[in-house]
């Protein structure tokens, strides 16, 4: 397949980036779709197996945001795994930071195979009011 290369003068190329940013900024549905696509792109980039090539921490977020029609990167919840979070998960369950106190204390409902709905014990005299 032959490849043809064409050159265009820069004066004849329209600058559509600013128009795209204005459109995404003004239209709510385009803005939310672009934000969701931006988030999905970064999460997909992070999930790649070649971490030395696809390093999400070395990614230019301003350039990625401009490709989705933002003039600055939007605030999105990413939940990226890091080495620091893996260190915190080791200390769970021992009462240290990150442990769930409710699992150690118990909820008082006594869920089990015999009591799947957590009905209270006959000796439990607490009263609850539904509001």
C-alpha cells in the first residue's frame, strides 16, 4: 500500500481546538461524556501490562485533557493503585490504621447460616424506631 504525504499551509488549517473547548464547556451532556471518556482513558492507560512504557504517572494530563475538549484537566475520581496503598493493605485486621473496627467489635446482628437476616437474639432488649 503506497503512502502519500501532503503538506498544507498553516494559514489554511482551521483552529478548532478553542471551538471544541467552548462547545464542551457550554453543553452539559458533552461535558459529562467527555469527562467520563477522559476518566476511562486514564484508567485504561493505567491498566496496561507494560507499565514501563505506559506509565500513567508520567502522562501529560494537560495534553490528554485538551484532546477531550478541556482547557484544563477535569477533576475525576481515579482510584489508581500505588505502592503506598499496597503497604497499607498489609496492616488491615490487626487494629492498626486501615482496619475495620466493626469487624473486630461485631455488629450485634449475628448473621449466620441459621440467621441469614440478622434477627436479634431473644436476650437482646434494645428497641429501634423506624423514621
